[in-house]
């Protein structure tokens, strides 16, 4: 090894120590513990996204990510290989649980509990985004289930999930426990679905444009009931049971005598009790094998008060030619250890143009990228 004067040796040592600290932190997460089907591979796009929740992709390829307690919205510039985050910016801060992000015509829309705000022409102003402007400010202000998933539908309207402000209660069904939609300018608010306890993920089926969504089941009925739900909307204003009925066939202990379960639309699939099914997306890419195309991927955030933990994984729901659920299977797991230790909690999913699949993780503050190569 070359010899340097003492001063240079100290400087070199300091530089090497600094380089070690600046080495990509994404290598620190134990992704080798994650298991996927043969041919699938996972890498960490970044683990520098605190509280990563909802995701949206801009037309120029910028990945936008919301958060919850952190109050931040991030803009991630991807390396051309899409294998890692080349730059991460905080483009909004101090917002009230800005979980949801959606983009239309270059404008980024952000949920902030009682408000929907926007940043216009955002991809041309990432270094100077300005202050978010309010689009709509008449949503409920309660923080319980107040974090909102948002997305633009095929009709170019902005859809907003509005959770119940409780575990189980009876409140104005035109204001709580529902999905609504509005025009991009915040006008023409409409009710889309009622009786939805808390959806934090929805998407539209390719070809049919049918709205599908996850819904979290209530607590305090035991470890094994009620299931979280996967639902499909067939008509606007349809009622999915909350607070009277859960998972299609379980009468609520307090409100179930008021209305029978037969009065409501049952779920298309039961997902398991307390798994905390959040983000869901139809897989639209072509990188994965043919059998995966058109499937629904669901992020299970994981239980918080069950006697033994469940969830903490991503599942795949396959549909048949008629749009009915054909099967459910685990796609990615390993964030929950055999000893019930937890190092990650999946939240949302997003397909990149190359067909790879992104998963956000608010517990690890990470974004994962899943790719496929034929074994």
C-alpha cells in the first residue's frame, strides 16, 4: 500500500470513513429474508423515504410518495436503470397526514385529511415547488381513519376514500365511511360508494373500468373475524355494509340488528382478519409472466393488536375471464419473522413502465422494486 505523509494519512482515513457512511443505505435492509415465486427478484430502490405511503408516477418519470405522521411529500428522481433513487426531494412538508398522491396533466394532488391540495407543473419545479394550493376543503377533519387514499379514475375525476371516524359507529353515511369523487378543480362532489369502513387502496380494472377497492374490517370481534375485504363497485351509491354488516355475512354486535347483511353488497373476496389490506393495483405491465397480467396485487400492512401477528406481505388475487376471483396466493413475504419480529410493512404498489412493481413501506421508510427474469 502506498505510504503518505501523516497529514495525508489522516485525511485519507477521514475520507474513507465518510465514504463508508455515504455508502448506499439501501444495502442495510435484510431483503434476503423476502421470499417470492421463482424468477422474481427484489431490490431496494431507496430506504431514505420516511413514512413512505401512497405513490404516483409523473409523466416525466418522477415518483411521488406521500407519508403519514411525517407530514411530507417526496419526489424521487429515478436512475435511468430504475434500479435506485438518484435524488430524493421533499417537495411539501407540514401537511396533515398527506398519505395520498395523484397526478393529472402535470399537477400533483395531495390528500391532507380535510383538504385536497395541489402543486401545479410539479416536475418542472421540483427544486422550487411553491406552497400547495387548496383544491377542496370540506372533507371531515377527524384524524381517526383520516388519512386518505386518492386516485384519478378513467373518467378523469379524483376519487377520495373517507374512512369512519371510529372502530365501529353510525355516522352520516353521506359524509363518512364512503368513497367520493370530484372534478379536478374540486367541484361537483359525488358519492361513489357507501358502507366502506376504511379503504386505503383502489384501482380500476383494465377493459371494464370497474372500480375495485380494499376495505379494513373492524376490531374488537376477536382474532379471526371479520375479514378485510376486496370489493367491486357495480353502481354508484352502492352500499357495502358498514357499520351493520362486515365481510358480507357477519352482523355487527352493536348495529347488526338494524339491517340484515342481505341488504348490502358482499365482498368479491375475503382477505383475512386484521391483515390490514391497504394498497391494491391491477398489474398492467408485461415483464411478469402472462399468468400475472391483470392480477390484483394487495399490500397487507399487518395486524396491530391481534394476539399473533398476520399480514406484513403482498398477495396476488387472480381473476377469471368473467372477472370473478379465481384464487388468492402469497406473492411476497418475509417482513414478519417467525418470532413475530417486524422489519417492514407494505403499504402501496405501483407498476413502472418497464413492468417492474414498486412497493412502499412506511415502517422501513423504503421503496422496493420487484423484477422478473425467467429462471
